[in-house]
């Protein structure tokens, strides 16, 4: 790897991105919410979509595409408002103990399609202008012109996706643990309202943050 990029750069990049990734944000809150409502295993589909979105944003940021896209905020407005409205609808349904992501009285959820879950994660990842701006600011300083671009980008993206996945997994597992605690209290309605409130919070964050 030393011939691909500077190891000293990686020693700085890894803890930096881990700190940024582990900090609560839209995607982490979404993982927590889905861990509560549909369980860790099903939340992996959302994570897949989110990781694809993060990889796309990070790669585009290094290549300079993001700088061009940020000059056309109307595109992001459509994405974030549409995505926010969709997540808010799901959150309200969960609050009312309705919809396919809400727990029933037995503690079970309705079947939510894998594509639908992956799409929620993907839209959340790519429709946040602050996420694009963050990667524009973070990644370029770690790209060394003395090394080849493609191998460096492959290494950086691999590290980003691995760290992001681990952080999503921790949040989703935390949501699952909270779900079990609430279910032991036989308070399914409360759990639906907590998860629904978090989902609406993500929607508002996405639309107006």
C-alpha cells in the first residue's frame, strides 16, 4: 500500500473520518430508527443503499463533480424536499402505529421490500448538500499528486465505506437493543412513537437542515 499512497496520510485520515462518521447525523439516526422498527438484519438493506450513496458522493467529490453540482442547488432542493417528505410520511405512519414499518401489537413488522429500504438509505445519503460539501472539504487534502489517482481513490473509498458500515451497524444494533427493552415493557405504541419521531426528525433534518 505504501506504493499507492502515503501511510502517514492514512494514519491521519482513518481517525479523522471515524470521528466524523460516528457523530450522530441523518444516516446514523436513520440506522437507529430502522434498527428499532425492522431489526438489524433488515436494516442491512438500508445500509447497502446508504453506502452506495456515500461512495458516489465521495468519489464525485474527489473528481470535482460535486463542485459543479453544488452550483445548481435546485437539484438538491428537489431531492432533499422529496426525500424529506417521504421519510416524514413514514414517520407519521409509524407514530400512528400504521404502515409497513410500524410494529404491530404482536411486536412484528410488516414486510418491507429490500429495494424500498435500500432506496431510503441511498436518497438520504445523496440528497444532503452538506454531505457533498463535507467530502469536498475533507477528501482532496488527502489525495497526494505524487501517487496515482485511481489506486488512492480506491483505498480512500474502501476505508470510508468500511468505517461508515461499522458505524451504521453500531447505531442499528443500538436501535435493536432499545426495541427489545421497550418490547419487554409491552409498550409497542411507545416504541412506534419513538421510532416515528426519530424518522420525522431525519425528514426535517434532510429537508430544512
